[in-house]
């Protein structure tokens, strides 16, 4: 099987050294395996995505010496594919509409009988307030949540995934009770977007034929959601390679607003692509 990987940035700010490391890691893995390196623009959050950030992504990556095979996938073009995946999950009775705001969720979890609030990969674990609602009542003000307990029960044997990264190498089996208790009913379609990061990334990795997902270790905890969704949607399971994160001198991981470490800033200062690649170990 040909090796296919991708770099999937969101055009919501300048790329920084952490992105350079991620893109170079994926690119080099594809080169080493005589495989294919693809680009995907993750712009489902149209309130934050900007064409100028997208243009800068292309410029910065070319400047670093990367190139990719066509076509570039843009998530804002893919809403019908996300809709179709949601319809399939809904037809199996695995989705329900939810009107709860963050404040509602916090209030429900603050009720004395609930005990300590738990955090999962998406923040507070949803207390299940809307779980009894049917998809027939779904309206424009609702998000759509996955009923995690039903999803797990619907699968029988749960899949696992193969991790090729340095931090947790080996095979990881999904644990059903841990998914229910430690992840919970995640949102698969946000009310303002009609999709979510989790759903889009799974549908698109399959559509792009990705055989190894290369990305930061900060997303490791969300990977089990993606592997579960692949199984629910009958999609292939790629391998995963979660790489270390680039941190600043205080040990904090770099964020989009870290303009000082933006690739563009180094370009403007007259650094060479080789110097910036060397800063992240390439
Ligand atoms: N778009 C995500 C980010 O910018 C990465 C997506 C992924 O690799 O799953 O962090």
C-alpha cells in the first residue's frame, strides 16, 4: 500500500515553528517511504478562517521547501460529505440534537448529586441533559451529539490503532467504558457549522486515502474518537504518528498568537529556509 500522509492546518493565523515541525515531519515521512504528501485546509470555522491566512500557509510552506500533490482539499467545500456521514450515524440512532450552551453544561455539572466534573478531550464531559431528544426535533439552534454508550454498544468488538510516533508507540485498543466515562457524548455537528473537527477530519482522511496521520501529541487524546468514528462509518483505519510539540523557553507549547515565532516573522527578519528548518531539527 502506498504511504499517504497530510498536513492539515487551519487558516486562522500565521504558521509558527510548531507547524513547520509538523509539516516537515509529515513531508519527510512521505519522502522516506516514497509516498505522497497532501495538504488540507481545515477551514470549517468560517468565523475565524481568512483567505489571507490561507495564502500565507501556501507561501510559508513553499518557502520552507515543501510541495504537495494536487488537489488541495478545502473543508469548506466538503459540507455535503459531512452531512452524508451524519445522516448515516443518525439512521443508526447514534445522534441526538442538543441545545445546551456551555453555561447550561456547567450548571448541570455543578448540581450537588453529580460529583466532580470530569474533563475529556473536548472539555467538560457532557452530562446527557438532551440525550432523550429525537433527531425529528432537531432545529437550527441545535448541535448534534454522538450517543457514546450506544455507539460503543453498536460495534461489538472495538477497533484499535497503530501508533508509530515516539511518545506512545505500539497498538492501542479502544476501551468502551473509558470512551463513555472519559470522553462522553461529543459534538459531531456544531450548530454554527454543521460539522465538527472530529467528524471532518475522519471523513476527509478517508477521502484523501491517508494511510498515516501525522500530527501533534496534543491531539493524541482525540484520536480514539476518530478511530471510533472510522469504525462507525465503515472507513479504513490509518496508522497515527503523534509527534512531540515545539515549546518556547518556558516549556509552553507555541500557539497561533505566538507571532514572534511565526514563520513569516523569520522570513521578514531575513532568515533562510535552512535556518528555520534547523530551528526545529531539520
Ligand atoms: N487542523 C488541526 C490543527 O491545525 C490538525 C488536524 C489534524 O491533524 O487532525 O491543529
